[in-house]
């Protein structure tokens, strides 16, 4: 899509706008994301070689022994990397998730089914409520693990464009909801027992009898949804979109954004039949999951734990729930004549993912190298020890912990991997300061979520850059970082203040949770 230019004088910008412009310019001068990840991998190699010559007294929480930095430039580790390269790439979790889901979504999009669904949604959604609706859907999508990244975010761009708004504002608002609001949800998800398992193990290092409820943050996570949506809504409409309209207006004559309000009888019939089929598929899924002995439940009968088959088939379900209605709509509407058209739709979709696949290759190499070097562990433990050394009051300590998590998150993107690394240090340490594991975990959620959206090292960050490039060919890492930074700062500040106020009011964090240790 083209970007218009204007010869009108640019109005004077405030300090914040100029700061974001600088970040965007500097960020966009960085190499292509693929080369950036390659460069970072080489830097990790060099740092690991230097640090491997030193001895550290910090204890690795995973082994209970002193942290040892592995020299990735040694013959042993270079051999390991070379022999594992294919497995590292093919085992890179976001790669399979994205490609399988996009195959299904591509069929539904190219058949016209998604456009028809958007037309139906636009009929019943007031224009002024589009932003909060998109953000709330993004927040809730975390129940379905990574579905928000491959479905909600790109569709938000289409929705905003159809409404005559800046599509990248839609993409970034949804990204802020999906990733910035990742740890907030009305509905318990697999994330809750996952974090709880690490929290409980860490707490038992200090108290072997300590038990932590899997839903120990549920009330706080639910209560966080509305302030998070309100914050992202305000940032989108008052800061991000006005800046985008000034700096990078989308061409008004773009044909892909036209005719989103009319529908002929043939299309209406096709949409109704395809949607009924989708509802029937959802009904079959509900029936299959309903019984206590359902094969979609884990051994404890849960549908939402990460080990539950229901959570493990989310991506295949996305594929099926988009492919089948998409094919039906395409045949009834005439956009598909035969099976070759369906395969062509999948092929065209995969053509757009070529750049992402290249980025994913180099990203997987960097993530592997950083993890194997143990540099991330060293950074996390040193940061936690620093918090303990300065000895602040409990509220200030919680704020300091959130800042620490934000900083660590810029280098270690995985939520579970990061908590596995730092929880054995932070949880027992703060328990000695009479701060409960439940409160520590709640603070971790804030730091982790609020900075997800500004780190290019987050596995899905390059994918969101690709979404932006659909509307702005010159969009790069700097464009996305500069656009997401106001969201990240606002979420970190207001969500932290919300936790402190929630704590001051004594509202329950979740089931069986407390603020102080030992609980009274």
C-alpha cells in the first residue's frame, strides 16, 4: 500500500512526539530484523567467550551450583550448534504456530469470508467503540495461547482500515491488548498453572510445605482487564493514531479499504451458511470437551492447563475453523471454482510469509545461543541480588521488582522461561521480607506484560512488523518500537499503580492468596 506525502508545513511537535520520532529514525536505521538477530547472536558468542574466562559466585537456581558461562566459540559448542541447527529452526515454537494458523486464515481471507464477517461486525459496533472492542478481544485471546498474534492483530488492521482509520493504529492497539495485556484475563488460562508451578517450587526453597493456588492471581488479573483496556484505548486514540496520521498517512484511494458496508444477496447467503457451519463446529467442540472423561482434558480434568489436549490443539482448531467456513463461503460466493483455487489461496498466503520465515531462522539461532550461554541467568540473578542489597520498603521493593522484570524481559522474551529463571531467586528473597509469593507473582505479571511489546527479541515481534509492512512498506523495527513505547510506559506505570491501590484496599489477589508471608 502506498503512503501519501504532503507539502504542507509540519506543525511544531511536542517533546514526546520528537522523542518518538528519534526512536523511530534510529530504530529504522538498524539492519533488517534477520540481520539484527544474526548480529546479536554473534555478540552473544563473543560475550560468552569473554565471560567464560571468569568465575561467578552467583548461584544458578536450576542446579544449585555457581553460574558458569558457556563459551559458545569453543569447538565443542560450535559443533553442538552446527549439528543442532536444523532442529533449532524447526523446533522454534512460533514458526509452526504461525504457518499452520496462517494457512487457514489465508483461505478465509482470500475467499472473502473474513471481509463479510467484518461487514457484519461493523454494522453492529459503534465506530467509537471499535478501539476498546479490539483491545478487549486481544486481552481475552491469551486464553488461546498464541492465537491473538496470528488472528486478532492482523484483523484489527483490516477493521481499522475499513472504518477509515489508520490500520497500523489497529494493529498496535491489538498488539498492546494481546501481548501488553497478556497476563490479565477474566478467564483462567494455561498461564495461571504454569506460573503457579514455578512460584510454588521457588517458595518451597524457603518453606518446603508452602502451597500456592493455581488461581492465586485470578481476581487481580480479572480486575486488571478494564483499566488495561481503558489505558490502551486512550493511548491509541489520543497519542498513537494522531501521530501516525501526521507522520505516515495511508493513501485515501486504496481500493482494499473500500466497499465494506454493502453486501449482495449471494454474499449474504454464503456468509450465513459458512457462519452456521462454524457455529456447528464450535458446538461439536463444546460437546467433545463437556464430559469429565473427555479426551480433551488433562489427567486432573482441566481444559485450560498447558498439558491439556484442548490447549495443545488450539492452532489446529484455528486452521479448521477458518478453512472449512472459508471454503464453503468461497464455493457459494463464487470466489472458489475448484480445489485448485483453495490451494492457490494457501500458496498466495505462504508467499507473504517468506520474509518472516527468514527472520524466524535467525531469531531461533539467537534465542538458542542466548539460552545456552547462561548470560540471561547471570543477569537475572545479579538483578535480584541488587534488589535485596538495597533493602527498600515492601511497596518500593515491589516497584523495583517490576522494573527489574521489565529490564530482563528486553533480553529474555519467554514468560515461562524468564519466571523459571528468576522466581527461585525473587520469591524466597521477598518471602524473607514478609512479601507473599502470590504478590510477587502478581508483580511479575505486570513487568512481563508491559514490556513484551517493545522488545524486538520477543518471538512474535518480527511478525507484527510484517503486518505493519502490509500498509507501510518502509515500516521497520523502529516504527513499531516507537509506536508501542507509549503503550509500554503507560501500562507499566498505571498497572503498577493499580496493583499498589489494589493492595492498599486489601482486595483479594485470587483464590487462597495473601499479601504477606506468613499469611495471618
